[in-house]
C-alpha cells in the first residue's frame, strides 16, 4: 500500500503544478509573444497605398537646399478593400534616419492608428514627426498593419494577440525608402565673363519619371540654352560680379500631379577679363575659369 500512496502523492503534486502553471501556458500560446508574431498576411483587407515625407498638413515636403533643415512628417494612406468596416488598425514598423533607429512601434506594442475604417474608404494619417536635414536617408523597415473584424473593438480595447492578428494583416517585406531626391548644380563657380560655361544637374534618388528642369539666373528664368539636360550660359549677357544660379527639378505623374521635387542654388562670381589678356590668347574658347 505504501507505493500506491507514494504514487498518489506524486499525482497530486503533478496536478497541483499543472493547475498552477496551466493558465500561464495558455496565456503564452494565446499571444504573450506579441508583437513578434509569425505573420501570414494574405487577407490584405486593409493596405497602405502610399507613404511619403510631408509637412504638418500632409503636403509633399517642399524642396529644400542641401544641408538645410525642415520639420518633416511621415504620412501613410490606409485603404479598406473589404466590403465591411475593419476595426482597431495597429501599425508595427521601425523608422530609421541615416541608418539610426529613431522609433520602433515593436517596442511600444504597436501604434493603433484607426478605431475603424469604413468599407472602401481611405484615410491619410501622420505617423511620425522629426527635424529633417535635407540629404538624410529616411527608411521604414518591418512594416505590418493588422486589424479586427468584430464590431465594438477600437483602439481602447484592441486585442494585441498574435492569435487575433497574425492572418488579419498586411505586410511590406522590403525596406521602404522615403528619402526625397536631391539635386546639385555642377559647373564653374568662378567663370570668366568671356566664356560660355556649362552647368549640369546631378540628381540623387530621383523617381522613375521624366524630370522637368527649370533654370533661373538672379531670380529670372534663364534663356533656353540647355544642352543634354544641362545649361550653357554666356556670361557676357549678364556681366561680371556675383550672380545666383538656381535649379528646380519637378517630377509629375501621368495626371500632372507633383510627385517629388528638389532644388539647388550656386553663387557664382563672374570675372571680367581685361581686353589685353583676351588679345594674347588664341580665342575665348581657350580660356579656363
């Protein structure tokens, strides 16, 4: 009888242990691993149709000169592709500026961006604001949005559980580059008045659209003397002294809407060459700046 009693005690102890830890096991299985879920995003009821760097009102961030600063915001446009509302839309992502992590919505359990989004509707929201220095690289990594289908759920009582959300989701597997294009004028900044100088645009990260170039000298549109997407200037038309050469590049979509833009300016000192020096040369083409 003693062995039987011993087994009974062991059974009782094992049952007590299971009763004690079973709730925690269930809790772990139910979603204690949030937000590091094994997302299988096939539903795509709610998607992000656009991401951009804008101002506080959501307008495209104005073109800025290299190394200048501006208040910038990351905006996203959410769309409900389903035939009924979706609720408690939660965003997970990591935001990097120049390779440094600035904000992680994995660390805070996710940002609930919408209490509800009606069927077929779109909503544009600001996700993050910061001081942007022109030329900085801005990227979003590991982007996932998830939602619920039950009416009555909103951001205040959203279920942050993998079991609730690991299939009701939309995911971007690639890194998203939000860095605005930058442009720079390449050409002589101390040319001689007697020569024709060439200036070319250097574009970095431009959209895959046809760029529209506008050149201005001292605030006035330059004469149409462009060559190979650059500009040739006969400085005799403007005279010696200081001048400001400005470049504006716009990219428009098929509907004529502005997609991106950039600008740069170059302060130029045009040097007057004495006539006796010109006479000693074989021609103005041989003069260097």
